[in-house]
């Protein structure tokens, strides 16, 4: 995949990373990260990962290196009522 040269700070994105081939079913496994871009220099993405909407995972800082990225795309902000109890 061709990665963008510039990603604006604060943009909300979903980033899919490759975990490798599962030893049991021999299928490629992926992990998705949804959050706001802190910085991107073309080699390393610093992301403020959103907390899970159901409260099962807190927000966290994540560093993702370009070779791990399978796909990246912008997504809209989460609606204000999601995750509010």
C-alpha cells in the first residue's frame, strides 16, 4: 500500500496492521487501531487510540511503524451519544 506523505495532526483514522499468519488456521491476522493522529513523519505514526465505546479499554498512546501498516483511512468522529452512560 502507498502511504500518505502527510496526515494532519488531529485527524481521526483507522489503521490496520498485520499481525502475521496464525499457526492454527494459517490465515493472516490483523489488528485495527482507531484514534487521532498525533504525528506522522512518513515512517512512524503516533496515534492517540480512542477508548472503547463500551468502556472495556481506556484510551492509550500507540506508536505504529510504516512497515506494519496494511491500510489507513480517515473516519468521522464518533457521535457524541456513543460511550456516554
